[in-house]
């Protein structure tokens, strides 16, 4: 009989308590995994940002945009730019149900060349390029709203008022990358431009450029801003990663809070574990006295109390991880990806989170049992034997 | 009935175990109460400095000012509608305001979207609670601006005497700092309407029109008259309702997230309480047998142990709720997802939130204590006294 088997058998002595402790720990691990996954999902835009893409905006305000001729200037004057496109946040609502929320963006017809991770059937792309009122929609959005090629749909404008009719010309998918919103509605920028009032005409909200050499992107970004330095409307160009990070910065207070809370849950788990261990140690003081009396050193006694705690915690961790797949990934993640894909294009449990959960659980078990274990080892043999629980 | 002092003493004897279980429950209550205070803080930020007679009009289809755009001529049209209050000089109380977002550097690093609001000369007639705290109000028709007191510490260079470079050769001169009843207005920068219009090439455009009515009851008459004028193409709200819409998304996001987390946490804490109570019951078999033998009924014993668990939870709950009150000293600043702009707010407790937090503790205690208490009541007194 090794100490480890003793530790393992001890866990079965109070079955109710062990079961409850494992359950409690598992819930804590589940909550931890969920919160870490929320954080990962927010950061997905930063983690998967294309290294060879730059975005240019009006230096002063996100909402104002730049003259459209800036696009041509970037394409012709800046060295190292492969291709350039431009898009505007259209911000219209689904006329049939204004509560339906998805991104709708007005883009130049070469947008899919700058965003190669969005794959469109060449025939559909050709139809889109030929039809000013055409739209290309994400496959998930098409499924959700029951859209088919050739359908005529209406969006109700807010920033660009009025009813806007579109013909669905195709769908896009993102087979090579999970972290892409497959629920965006792409319309043609020139259709929008034709209909807006004079003061809003020929304005590009964002300009996106792909560079030939990703390692030179900082240099290219500076070269772009330098062109417009002395104009009335100046630009700010940054890597896609930096731009996505900037957007996240707005909710950083919330993300920090989620981060803190995910560790509070671990503290709760430790309290549950520590309490259980302390109780069983108290009940078994007399046994430890016997073990000490027949020659086990106190270090070994402490070791197997810690071993017992680690074992229980490991089970809790495994159960929590096991539960997190159906609950966090399949149920919650699937719902979020399908319904608020523009916020959470990819809601999946990451490998570091899984490994973290499995490693943290026994570590917390060891930490929580440290105090009772040391105390149990230190108690004088005679006193321990005298105690009857 | 078994006196409650019996339970309290029992908890006091097992100090460490009681403290650990109560701390677990307390953390749950703390997180729950904090998040609810935060959601309330967001709501309150747009609810303050609201005039019961105030009405706001946006272009149809827009629900936030930044999405809306109206011709400046609609200000006069709205001022002529029935029910609109007039100034001492007989002018209708209606003002057009232009809202634009500018990107500014945060003091802590990073960038933020900040509202610049262009307002006309007579704006203070419609904003009675606003007052200048430092420096002075901008002079109408100049490039002077004043900054809100809660955005000032967040953004670099927002101090009186400094200059905001908005466009090339169009600096805005900061001359004052204003307060407005801790409302969301304090997260904005205010300047002259026509200067802001010119700086952003939006001459002749306003985002919203604010109107002051003679009485809150005049709203229906006013709104009906606006709806009957189709060329206006506007939506009107009372200021109070409009405020709610501005933070609805953020408030729902915060409270939804908080509720989900509190739910998961509470399962953990209930299990913790259950383990503790279960262990107590096991250790006190003899005691329980004695109680039953001297004539206490099963129900009385059950009630007593359930009560003990609730007392345990209450201790945790009171500490958790108390600790969450400390959070009200802290200010949070984040992007309001509905308006895309920086909003600064506090954790704001209400008696309701604190009561709900304590109630949550009681429910958790009752859930955790129920199973062990039922077990206690089932104990056979003879066997128990013999020592199991």
C-alpha cells in the first residue's frame, strides 16, 4: 500500500462530502473556463489580425471619414501597397425586424481581394460587381434569415436614412479562419454614394490597404499618413492588429473586471476545498496519531493529506472541463456565434484555457490543503492519540 | 422552538469552518451586488440632470444622437409647436445641438471616443442643472469650449488654458470645466454650435433638437403635432425615456453578464455551505439525538438546522454587501456601446440592490442547508445518543 493509494481510498470514506466537493470545484472550474473564453472571444480580432493589412481613418473622428480621392492617392503614391479598398459603416436595420442585429458595410467592389479570408464563389462575385444594388452576405446570416441568391431584401437606414433595396447575389464563407464574422451584409459603396445627399458624397469611412511585405507595414503606414499631413483632413494609419486593439480599449474596464472575477471564482473553489480538507483532517487526528506512532514521519502525513486534496481537485478540474464542452462551447458558444456573430465571431475554449484549468485545479488543491496538512504533521503523537473525533 | 442562540453558538465554536463557508457566500454576494451597482450607475448617468418638461427630437430611424442628422431649420419649426414653453423674452425654448465624436488620447494610454457637443447661445435655459466649476463658460460665437468634470481626468490635455487641435488650423480653446449633477453630460466637451459645425463641415446640420414644454402633460399634444407634420420626419421622446435608451445596451450587457456569473458562483457557494452543514450534522449526532429525546419534534430540529445555515449565509451576505459598498468609491469609464462614446460612471448602490444581495445570501443558505437539515430530522434519537 503506497501513500497514494491511501490518499485515494481516503477520498471514498465520506462519499457525500467528496462528491459535493468535486461538484463544487467542477462548477468553479466551469465558471473559470467560461470567463476565460469570454476574454479570448473578445480578443479574437486582435489575435487573428492579418499582419499585412493596414487601416486608415480620419485622424480626428471615426465617424467622419476621408475624401474618396485619398484611396487613389494611396494606391498610386505609396510604394509597397498591393491593393487598396474602402468601406463605410452603413448601420442600417433589417426592415422586417429592427431587433435583428448584424453588421452591414458598404464596400468598394474589390473588397474581397483585400480580405482573401472571406471566400466568395467567382460567379457570385462577378454578379455582385455587375449589380450596383447587389449584396454579398455571410453564410450564417443567409441561413438565419433564410436568404437565397436572387432575393430582394430591404434595409431601413439610420445614418443613411430611407429604405434601401438589395438583391442578394451570393454568400461568403471563411473556411480557413474561424475568427471571422460570417454574419456581415456587404453592399456596394457606389450604390450608397449615389443616393446620399451632396455633403455626404465621395466620402470613404475607412481605407484598407494590403502591403507586399508584412515586415515593412509600419513604414508603409507612415508613408500613407505623410501624404495627407498638410491637408485639411489628416489620416491615422495603423496595422489591423493595432486598430482592433484600439476598439477593444473602449471596453477594457469590463475586460479587466472579467479577468479579476475569473480569479475570484478560483478563490471560492479554494475555500470549498480548504474547508473540506480541514474538516477531514480534524476528524482523523487520532488516525494520524496512530500512523505517527507506528513510525510514519510527519512529512509523509502532510504529503498524503496534500495528495488527497490534489486528487479531489484534479477530479473537479476534469469534470469542470468535461462539462464546459457541452455547456460553454456547444450551447453558449453556438448561440453567441449564430446570434451576435458581429461581437463574437468565434466563441471556443482555447487550448491554453484547457491546460490552465487542468493544471490550476490540483495546484489550488495543494495550496488549500497546505495549512491543515502542516498542522496535522506538527501535532504531538500523544496528544493526537488522546483525541477522539 | 429551539432558541437561535444554540445555532449562533455552534457557528461560533467552529470558527474556521464557519468563516470559510461564509467567505465563499460573501464573495458571491459581493460580485452580484457590485455588478448590479455598476449597471445601476450606467443607468443613473443618463438619468440625472433630466428635465421632466424636456423633450428631445431625432431624425426618424435614429435612436442615438450620433446617428441622427436634421436640418437646422427644424429647430424653429419645433419651437412653433403647441405646448412649447417660452422664455421671458417670448422666445420658444428650443435648441439644436450637434454631436460629433473625436478621438483623443487617454491619460492612461490608448485612445477614446469623446463627444463634442455644439450648443447654441441659449442652451442654459434648457439645462438648468449645469454649472461652471472652474474657469468660465465659453463666449458664444468663439472657438472656446468647456469640458465635463468627469472626462477631464480621463483625457490628456483637457485642462483650462490648453488647446484642442481638431482640424488643421482650427484649434478649440479650453476655458472652463463644468458639472451637471454627475450626469453623462460630464463626459462631454461643449462648444459653440456654429464653430463645431464649421470644424466638422456640417454647416446647417444639427443632431438633435431639445425642447422645453410648458408642463410634462403637454407632451402628447406636442408629439401628436410633430407626427402630423410629415416633412419633419422626426421621432420625439421625453428626456427621461431617451436617457434610458442611451444606456440600455450597456446596462443589459453588464447586468446579464453579472447575473450569469453570480448564478454559477452561487452554485459553488451553495455546495460549500452544504458540505459545511453536512459535516456539522454528522459531528453533532449525539446532540441532535438528545434534542429529539427531550421532546423537540422533527420539524423543530429541521427548522433549527435550516436556520443555522441561513444565519451562516447571512453573516457572509452582510460582509459581501458591506464590501460592495466600498466599490462606490470607485469610478469606471468605458465605451457606452449604444452611443460609441466614452462614459464615466460610478458603482451606485440602492437599498433594493443591497436587499436583493442579502436575499440572495438567504436563498443560498436555505438551499445549502435543506438537505443536511432533512437528514438531521430523520435521525433516530436512540441510535444517535448511543453514539454512531
